[in-house]
C-alpha cells in the first residue's frame, strides 16, 4: 500500500513536469526572437526526454504492479 502511494505520487510528478516543460517550450516558441532561438529547441528536447522517462515509468509500474 505504501509503495502504491509513492508510485502514484511519482507518476503525477512526472506528468506535471512534462506539462510544465511543454507549456514553457510553447511559450518560448511564441515569444520569438533571440529567446526562442536560444531556448525553444532545448526545452522541447527536455520535454521529449521527460516524456520518455514518464512513459517508461508508467509502463514499468503497470507491468510490475498489476493486480
């Protein structure tokens, strides 16, 4: 039970992190200019990495803790 709660919290944190980076990346993209050139691509790469980690974690949790 304790492990399940930790896994749920970790899953939510990962999904929120992906959402925040996505919103920051889109905001930077629409801002344009030098800021966009400098940070937009890096934020989207970070989003893809976080999505990969989140998907692996969620699939792992589903596989190892299925009832």
